[in-house]
């Protein structure tokens, strides 16, 4: 694992004491909760869908039509034009399958391995990259669902959720349209959609996410000295940030919105990978914790 020096990762305008403070919070901890938003994937090369420029650059056909992220990321898009909706989500599914998670995921695992209760992840990301990086599936809570799972579009059908592994979308990227067969519900034969909480979505099947939440709560109950590392969680949909703010030992990594409010919280105005490399350089060099 490559870990650059803290000075290289931080640049010239970052106070190194903040990295020391962040490392100190983790040294005190017996468990690490990683809370992550879309910014976690930027260093892996994933696009930023939270700005029109980033979204439309990736999907020029939607830019030409003047369609914003909130319009295509909606169950109504599947009712209006299923091939367009699956053109968008099918492209994302292929992208997430093909992209390699950045080294920061491994740094988090190395830190967690040195704590008594290890780590647990709570993320709004639907890309499945925490699992892909090697973190156990039973230590991950995907609060908005997963693009790697499907459900029926019909709210009157089964509440079941199933793996999307057998669905291999073929996309006309210029038109943002699915060109092969639409995925079918395995129960009624109707149209299947991603098991993701979308905008204006009252029909998201929560059964999988609820089971994950139960495991998270059980794990939290056994941790006495919790440290939280929040990475790339935005303020537009502040679900992750609000959850993180409930905890005393909070390290917030965000290049644009690093503000924290608790007396022991630390805000780092850095990207996810740069901050994790700097924290890892502090911690992993001295073999902190009870594990080697």
C-alpha cells in the first residue's frame, strides 16, 4: 500500500496539527465508523452527479434535452421512458463494475484492523465500492440502496430485492439508451428498476437496507469509544452529515464543506484520498492499537 507523506497530501495551506488531532481521535477509539457520501468516489475517477456540469458532461444526451439529475434519477423516468432511464442507470452500473476503488479504501481497512471492534461503514453511495474493496458485506449499511440490486417497478408486486449480477446492460452512450433487453421482475415479469432511493420515490423497497441498519445498530451498541471518519458527504442532501454530527469523535473530510461543530470534532478541507493518506501516515507508521 502506498502512503505518501502528510505534507505532500496536505499541500501548503493545510495545518498539520489537524491531521495530528484526527489521528489522536482514532488512537483513543475501539471502533471506527466510516460515513461516506459521493465525494468518496471522486478519487476513483467517478463523476460528480451533484453539479449540472459534472452530470451533463457525463451524459451529453441528457444535457441536450435539458434534463437534470433529479429528473432522470426518479421512478417516474422509468414510467415515462424505460430505455432512457435504464440508459442512465445501466451506464452507471457498468461504470461502477469497471472502476477500481482508490487506495483510501485500503487505508480505512488497515486502520480498522487495529481497533478492537474493527470498522463499520454507513454510506449514501450506491456504487458497491466498499464491498468491492474487500470490506465485508455484513459491515456495510447502504442507506440509499445499491445499484447492484433490483426490485420491481410495480408497487403492488413483491417487496423482494435481488442481485443484479445477471443483468449486463448494453448502452448507446450518445443517446443514453439501453439497447438490449430491459431487466424483468423475477416475480411478475414486469419492468425491474434499481433498488435505489430516488427523488420523489415512495416505492423503494427498504428491506435490505433495514437489515443492514439493524446490524449497524448492534455493532454500535458494543463500541465504547467510537471514532467517525466522514468522507465526501454533501450538504444538499445532508443525511450522512446529520448522522455523523451525532458523534463526539468526528473527523469530517470535505474540500468544500469541512465545517464541524462539536468541541472534539476535526474538519479537514481535503479530498478523501489525500486526507486518508495523511491520517494513515500518522497512524500506521507507529502501529497503534491492539492489533499488528
